[in-house]
């Protein structure tokens, strides 16, 4: 049986959820074609930015910062394949 999350884990999860909610609120009223239309200087769309934040940034924080995995570890390198990206 898993142990209860620590106060630090609860604080981190709360901060992550608030950031997720903020991003989703920013794009929730956009139409599908607007989500896919390039709007950022490098040609990124809103959906591309959300994908980047959810897959790349969160993966980095959980694996490298929180878990301490190096960018050369097998788990860190295998994750994009496991996620189908």
C-alpha cells in the first residue's frame, strides 16, 4: 500500500495542477483550427506549445529535477519512445 504523500509532494503536485489549469484556461475557448494555427514566432501552434509543456517540460522536471535522472540514463532516453513521440 502506497504511503501518504509528504507535504512537499503535495505542494509540488498542487503547483503543477495550478500551472496546468492556467494553460488549459488560456486555450479552452479556442476552436480546433485556432489551436493548430501557427501563432508563435517559430511557427508553433497553441496545441504544439501545450504538447511541449506536457511531454517535454513535465518529463524533464519529474525525471531530471525531482528523480535526479541524468539525460544519459536509459529511462530518461527511452521515455519519448514509450510515449509514442
